[in-house]
C-alpha cells in the first residue's frame, strides 16, 4: 500500500490538552497527544470515530509562547435535558436562581500562542482526503477542546514516505530544533521491548493517549448520537520523552532518523521512536 506524508503548520491562540493523571488541578500536556490530533482530523473530514484514522502515524513538533493558570468552575458528571427542556446535572438545573447543580473550582493550566508543526504519515487515499479537508476547511477546526480553534497556515505533501528516502544516522547525539515527543520504548517483532537509547541523566516524560475507542456493549460507536451514560471508553497510553527547544539528545548508541526540511526549517524524526 502506497503511503504519503503530509506536513501541516498550525497556529493556535489558546489550548488545553488535559492530562487525565492530574486531579486537584488540570495540567495540560505541552503538545497535543496523538489521540487529540486524530480527533481533530476525524472532525475536519467529518468521519467521526472512524477507526481507519488510527492507522496514521503522527509526529508533533512546536510549542507555545507562554503558559498561565486559569481558575474555573467546572461542571461535574453528566449534563442532560429533562422533560421540561431544562438543562440539568446531578438532578438539579444547570442554570437557576435557586439551588443549582454542583460545580467544582479548579486551577486549569492553559497554553497561549501555539506554533505547531504536524507530520501525518498514512495510506495515500486517507492522507489525500485529510489534505483536501485542511486545505479547504468546511467548518471551524479545533484541536483539543471545542473552543480551542486552530488556523491552518500551511498544508502540503512532503517528499519521501519511506524511511529510506530521508534516512540518516545520529551516532552520538541528535539535535532537535523544536520540542517533540519521542516514544520511550517500542515493541519489536520478537515481542520484546526496546528502549530509546537516550544518555541524558534527566528528562521529562509524559503518559499520553495514543488510541481511543468508544463502544456500547462491545459495538464500536459510529456517531455522537450513540454515546450515552453507559458508553465505555477504551484508552491506550504510551510513555513519551518530551524534548525542549534546541534540545540535544545524547545517545548511548546510534539512532536512525528521518529529516525533513520545510521552508528552511529542519525537522528530525527518529525512525522508530518519533512516530506515534
């Protein structure tokens, strides 16, 4: 099956990629995880919950100009409409002069002015469909929360859809211009796990969602109308290393990587570890 690689440059004024492992405050991942990017692509192509999108390989680069904390009152539990057409939560009206549903005060970390560079690798037909949807969007596109809109500055196919076409080898270190995620370990053909050979003594790691599936009694959900209180959500996480700006990864052994030069900017993606 022929594959293609798509390059997408995005500007995002505000974002919050919720880290589900934080409870007393809402931490944001520094970059969107794979599940968030896939959700954005499904929304842009209007193919919600389509399992084919999980075949795509994603590499995220870039960062935000600043981080700030926002104090919010979040609604707990499930929101629904009762027989009187009132929006209710926990059996109480969401909006009312008297007793209202409970809200939880929480500090939420938010990101400001994001410059993101996405590489999307996958089957030719699917990548072409995504290319068309992002080049001429038919709706407002968001990445993360529905209010976290994005502005697509550039989208184009890049040459080289196989590792061999852009492959290089880093022997002692790998210099990465923009922050990115690198998988901490991969599963080999022999079913053994192999760790990324980083020599740095200290580095930040995150457990990010890389796969999400909704199903009702084992049947995959195909549209939003099928989601109910009893819908089950299956999530798979992977541990990734987060690199900073102009980050030099010191290596304990050589690593193959792909290099793409876009408008004078160099993006390096470790062949096995840099694609989520």
